[in-house]
C-alpha cells in the first residue's frame, strides 16, 4: 500500500491542541530520534524515561525537520517549520505513523500477548499455528521477529514505535493476515503500541518482575490492565482464569471477554491427563491431544493458543491437529542428553514463578533417586527484590544449586549471587556452590551429575550473549552444553 506523505492528511487523524505554520507539506518520514532526522522529516519530541526529546528540537530543525510534534512550543519558533502541539507526543506519534504507513488493522489482524511468563511461547506458537493453517503471518517477540518467513533481529520484547510500524508496513506489503506480538509492561507504560488497533489481547499470568521499573506490584498490575482497558469493542480479551489477577484484567475492557482455565469453569478448558519427559497428554474442550511440551505452565500456553485460534474463527479439529505438531520455542525447555544419560534443560526462567514452575515440573518427572542440579543467576540492573526469592526456590526444589553470573550488566556478579544466597535457608546452604564463571558453573554441574540426573540451566534460554559492564560478549548456554556433552 502506498504511504500517505501529506502532513495535512495525516494530521486529520491527530487530536491537536495547536498548530503553528503550514500543514500543506510533503513529508518523507516520522521519527522520535533527532539523530535520524533529515530533510522533510517530522520530528516527534517525546518525554522519555531518561531524556526529554524537547531538548533536541533545535538539533532536529538544523538537520532538516520540516515539522515538529511537541507538548510545548520551543521558546524560539522557526518560521520554516510547522509545530504541532499535542497533549501526549508518543500517542500522537502512533496515530501519525499508522496514517503515514496506511496500516489497515482490519486486513492485518494484530493479537497482543501480555503477562509475566509465557508471552514468547504463546505468541510464537500462534504464529507457527497460523502459518501451518495457511496464513501469511507476522511475529514480534523477544527471540525474533518474522514477516512471513523473513526473519528480522529482535532487540526488545516489544519493538520501539518507529520499528514497530516499519514492521507493520512490511507485513502489510507481504500480505500478512495476522500479526502475533508480545506486549511488555514497559511497552504498555511507554505507549509504544499507540495507534495499534488490536484484534485481540491475551493475558497469560502475572507474578513479581520488573519492580525496578514499576516500583510496586500494584502498579505492575495496573499497567498490564491498562492494555485491556484500551482494547476496542470489536476485539476479544482472553484471560487466564486461574491467575488471581486474571479477571481484574477484564474489569474495564470494552472487548468481548473470554477466559481459559485448567482448574475452574471457563470458556476454554484443559486437563493434563499424563506427563512425561517427551510430552503431555491433554484433554482440551473434551478432546484428547498429545502435545510435545512438558509442564502445567505449558498446558496454559497451549490452551491460550487454542482459545485464541478459535476466537479468530479457526476450525476446532484443524487447530487441535496443528497443536499436536507444535514444538517448544528456542531456549524454552530445550533438552540435551549426553552419552552417560545426563539430561540438561536450558530454559529462559528468570522470575520466581517461572523457576517454581519448571523445577516443580522436573521434580515431578525426575525419578526420586535422581538429582536435580540447577545452574542459575539473576540479571543486573533489574528487580533486586526477586533475587533472594529465586535463590530460595532453587535451593528448595533442587538437590544441588550452582549460583553463577547471568547478565550482570553494570552490577557486580558476586553481589547478585550473594543477594540470591541471602534467601536460601541455612539447611540448604551446604548444597549450594557459587561459581561466577558461567561456563565453569555449567561444567561443574555436569561433573556433579550422574546417569539419569537432570541439570537445569536457567535464566538465559535463547540469548546468545552475556552483558558485563555494558559490553555484550558472545555466550550461548546451548552451545556450551553441546560442547561439554560432545554433541554436534
């Protein structure tokens, strides 16, 4: 579809407070980064978390900006520049980008997945399912972004607004009928999805995370809920009824409300009939389905995928048939086994709830005479309150724990490990080692393991780097396991 380059036409969609200057202009792009502004571009001055874009208006003008969107006019007004004063610049930016790229959200149905855990798995499996069902689809996720079969690197759980709309344009041009995207709490709070007309929203669960950003759990819940508050009346809102905050998400939504559950009455129901290391037998809405996943948390993810597919008008039998063929997402419970019968599981679990879920699942599947050895760290410059809780969970549900470095970022890895150790009960302390070199920690866990034992390597999953003092170094848990296990 052709872009709309008319500033006047674009502004017809925007709630403006004041416009100073000529709007009969042809524009070439819209951006919030003054460094990327050139001739005939619109600069949107956004008040961000770290910097205020209003301080860069003059820079943007010097680089050729033909128009500036702002919440406050600069002291000196350039007569060659058009100023559009709005209440909220980032929300206005979303509306403008949607109009500029001519995104038709009736033709490209966007489904957002939000929650603490399960976003990546749910969004990715929906993308894979609809691809198998014959639809050209898009995916925006923590691991990777897809436009049809074309892969684009992912740097954030939810892309920044400029990248987001560029990807929407690519999807529209590629003929995508659906886009499944993770919507993080940061993205919701920062209005990164402004202008997007969602066809549906899915809530997975909510547990402690990101309190370094949101400060309180109540605020974290409020932000998640605001995503559903903003859904249009034409969309669906699908919630996990077994989460104690599940129904709270739907309290003020205008969307059509639906729920899914493993434990209570709901619109979509599932039971776990059997569970083995190589998969589960589920009963979804009365039909038995073999799934290549383990863990009750994955039963929830699969049920969310099934429910959303039905709400998007797909046929039940076809959906269940595809569901049975789906496989885990990269870095989510990836199994490796060496010649001695030791099993290593690489998983992205980096919150208390995720660790409790994966360790509880492995404990249920692991023979009582075999050990579970957990290698775990916690990310630096993130929620410190969850660290002792994570340490406690790992010590309680594992036979041995090796505390190590995750992505310490600008913190001292030893300090992070000590904070995790502080949550471990004294009776478990003798079962805990601290080895900050992550590769050596994994190697040590393998040395401690015997045939039939299970090693959980938690926290990084799909990531291919370690971030230390602001520098990213190549590091992939899966590569390390294969190297130590002598696997190709």
